[in-house]
C-alpha cells in the first residue's frame, strides 16, 4: 500500500492515509524487516487503512534509506521511539488511539502505555512478555553484559541495555495491568523465537479480559500470505469495535454522479466518492505526487478494463458458454496520428489504449472470437469512441 516516508525525533517510518479525513490513528511497531519479504506489515496496515485509520508504521529492524546522510539515526529498539512516533502522529493526524506491536515492537508498545494516556486499544503479535526470553537468545557473554545482538534469521537486531531494562517483564506487566483499554494478543504457537507462554502471560496481565487468538501454523514473521491475511482479518474488525466506528460516510451521491476533492494531506492526491465508495487518485513521485493511488489515466484504463470484463461475462453467461475467467490488461500511450490505422485526424498525437483480453475455460475458437468481438461493444468502450460533451460551470453552493 502506498505510504510516504516520515522522520521524527529518534526514528523514521511510513505514513499510510485512508481516502478522506481519517476517523482515527494508529502506530504500528514491528520487527518484520529482518525477513525482508514478509507480507505481514502491508496486510496489517491495509486492514486498518481500509477502515479509516491513518497508520504510522516503523520497524525496529529496518534502516531508513540514506538515514545517515539525511542526518536521521537508525531506528533502534526503544520505548522512547514509540512515544516519539505517537507524538509526531498526534501533530499531523488524530492522536493515535490504537497501538499495534509485532515481536519486540509489541513489548515496547506495552511498556510505553503509561506515557500514552490517549490510547484506547493495543494489539500484540508474537510479542515477548518481557526481556527475560529475549536475553535467553543472546550469547552467554552478551547475557552477562546485559546487551547484544539478536539473530532473527536472516537479519540481526542490536539490543541496548537501557532498552532491555525498559521492557523488563515487571515493567510490562505493570503497564498492562494499569491500562484501562482493550488488549488483543495474537500469537503463533509454533513461533521458534517467542514461546506460547509469552502470549498467556501478556493476556493474564491485562486489567480487563483480553482477546487471545492463536495463529496456528504461522511463524514469527507471518511470512505466509494466508497467515498474514488471517491476522489482518482479526485485527481490522477488532480495532473498529474497540477504537472507533467505521468512518462515517456521506450520503451516497445520485447515480451517475462522482465527487472529487483534494486529499486532506495536500499535494496532488485526490479523494473520489462514487456512491458509498471511496477511491484515491494521485500522480507518481516523478511527477510531483506521492503515488498514493492510480493516476487519472490509470483509472480511465481501469474503467475500460472492468467494463470489458463485465460485458464479456454477461454475454457468455447468457449463452451458457464455459467461460471460467476473464482477465483484461490495458496500457495507455500517445501515438502519432499517422500511426493510427483508423484515425480521422492525421495531425499531432492521439491517445491509444491497448487492450489484451484473456479468456479462460474450454471455449471453442468460434466462441473466443465472438467474445472478443463483444468486448468492443462494452458501454465504456463505446463512450470513449463517441464525442463526449463535457460542460463546466461554477458551483455556487456553500462549501462545508
């Protein structure tokens, strides 16, 4: 999911925003970057953003690109970093009411609770209940020194003495015991780094009954998409229930109307409302945007592709043909008018949409040929080929 890089005192992260005004905010602190390609962070962030949350994500195992050159330190595990990230988010969006922590990020989140009184709910994923189990993973010499390097294959994580002291089991238990909000503990029983007993201990510390969910078959990093999806499917509805309702929608627009307005964070991003649905349009970074959504031309091509697929599907179903799937891939380009075989104009450049239609199923060649011909009769295709009358006038109604 598109997100922009942000820096705050003591760390850096990525901010993902929902279309429209955020209904609530969350800070997600993780240790996913050790694995490199875990789908976990994206799925968890998406589960929250799709429900109206602004999410600031930071990873203790990730070194920000050009961090040193930019004068920003590496994001080392620190309870202070969690507090600083929450303060930054409070200054740029609604104060975070939800904290989500994975691995040592979860332990740090729990330890930070006494310093974040606005938080209403906490979700912990494969998190240690304190520093004791973490120290057990260090070498004997490092355990004696009270700090060292934690090896989470294939990555490594530097642990300082002050951080391990800040996440002492007694500190975490006291913080959770005093926390009046909701607690969700998601844990993989087969986690090779953090044992299942940690989940039971965290849940038992809660001041009010906690929700304990087992991630059967998952590993520490949620490296399988199915496990990451399951964790996200649990987190999203739980967050809505305990933090904020789904973003209140405006009354659906009348059929045939679309509303576009500049996104709240500025730049070129646009929030689009179609009936009860919200979409986002933006430009790529190379053109001054934040790449937080498709370009306007991308949406135009998507409309043609969706209409093409729907038209082919309806026609095949009406005739009872064995069409099992439709896939449409499109590309947009500007070409010289003289290169267009059917162009009426021979001056300048014209728009060309290339459409590649894939039909799946045991269809005959005659059926495939007919379905491809039908694709040209989809309503959006016919609109694009017709002369469209676009009229613009001032909106004199009062603004909100």
